[in-house]
């Protein structure tokens, strides 16, 4: 059986891009047969050597895993552990290395996907694919019509365009209000930054959908495997410009 460079093995197993895998290796997060390896060009035997990242076993590309988790409030979605903070990955008792697809803030809750398939994650997070993410959001106060128009038209925050694809009123709660918010571009803390900029801070945020995957009946802390239909939707997803070329437009 031929050996393979460690960085290439990690990349082909869906961990991250080759360059990112180099960084992960050099940071001391990778072990081969229980020994920490810092050299990306280290040779491994994929089906024989035990390779781990952050102490989670890396499995070959043919054994991809796709999970949906209902992340509770006060859990971090990042894999880098923080003192005195619970991490969402610990709620999934699977020994294989998995990473979150995108992120969900510590103070937010709801749907987040975990996988070991880098290409799958790329199609969900890259803006060119336009995958919708749907949220239930409680804003302080009530948003007036001109503000609803403003957030859907988009405006600059910290030099970057922030725009909500669709926002719909749900109900009022005392002096505050609930809205259904749909994004097709994800930016760090985007909805919270928009709320702060229009002087209606976000009080609660819950993600309920990513593409065709919905939170459904998952209780906080529960997870499930994605169905074949859900997996195939993302795996077969093409960017609009690519699809246009295929269709001869």
C-alpha cells in the first residue's frame, strides 16, 4: 500500500484545504499513532496508521459523516476550546474528527451542521452558492417600515455590505418584536451587527433552517444524520454561473 503525505491525506479526507491542513499540522493538533507530528510532508499509510486531529480519528474520504445538531444557548460552535465554556462538538458522541459548517454564536441557538467533508462544507458556506439560512430573531423594540426596507436593500457596516434577503414580521412580545429572517450570505455575527447598527439590538436568535435541512423536532443538544436527499442537495449544488454555463445561458 503506497504512503501519502500527511497534509494530502487530511485534505483528501475532508478536513480542510491543503494549506489549512499544513497550518493544523504545524500547530501540533495532529497525531499519528499517538505521536504528535509537526511536518506536513510526513508519510502515512491511510488504512493502517491511526491519524487524529484534536484527538478525533480521521477516517478516509469514503466514510463521510453529515450531522445536524440543535445547538443550545451558551455553547461555542468552534472546535478551539475555551475555558469555562461548553463546546457544541462535545454533544456528539462520535469519535471521528468532525468540524462545524460555519458557526453559530455562543449566545445563539439552533441548527448547525457537522461533517468531515470539506467540499460539502464549502458549498454551504461559500457565498457564490447562495445557500439560504433561516432564523427566528427577537429584536428590541419594533422595526419601522423604513428600517425593514433598509436592511433588505443593504448597507455598509465596517466597510462591508450587510444585507438581509428577506425579513417578515411574526409577532410582538411586550415592547419587543419577533421576525423571520432569511440570509443567503453569511458573515460573522451579521444579524446582530445589523440590529446594533439600526439601534434595535438582537435579544434572541435561533437558526431553524440551512438550505433544505430544518431543525424539525430536534430538542436542544440533540442531533441526527442528514437524509440522502438532504446530503445530495448540497453535494450536487452548483454555483449560479456554473449552472448557467451548463444550461448554455
